[in-house]
C-alpha cells in the first residue's frame, strides 16, 4: 500500500497537480500500519482493548469535528477552492487516519 501511495503521489505531482485521489490509499496505508501495531493489544478481548477503542473513538470524534469546522471556515471564507470530489477525498482520509492514530496514541497511554 505504501508503494502504491508513493507511486500515486509521484504521478500526480509530476502531472503538475496535487493528487487528491492519492489521499485515500494514504489513509489506508496509515490504517494498515496502525492495525499492525494494535494487533497484539486487540487479539486479547480484555478491558484494555475496550478502553483503547472507546477512548480512541471519543477523542477522534472531537478531532474530526475540529477538522470539519476548519474546512467549513476556510471554504466559507474563500481561502481554498476545492471541488466536491476533492473535499470528499480529504474528509475521508482525515477521518480514517484520525480514528486509527488516536487508537495508537491511546494504546501508548493505557
């Protein structure tokens, strides 16, 4: 996944535009690495796993809400100009990455 993402970024940047289409594979790459790290904690169905999931989802909810506010503000003020499809790529990738990175952070804490 990481090699495919790097290739997609290379192709998009060499074409002269930012490759928004490569953000989704990037988020899936981050998810894969996070799940690789979290597997030892999640293979045992215990209280620690439940706490990591609950806290990870709880904190990622507020982070995603913050991302949405920032995106709506910058679009409303006209600071950035995005198509609907590019905006969906950004929102989808931010959501996926935020959930799994927050679980990794919670696994480090708990």
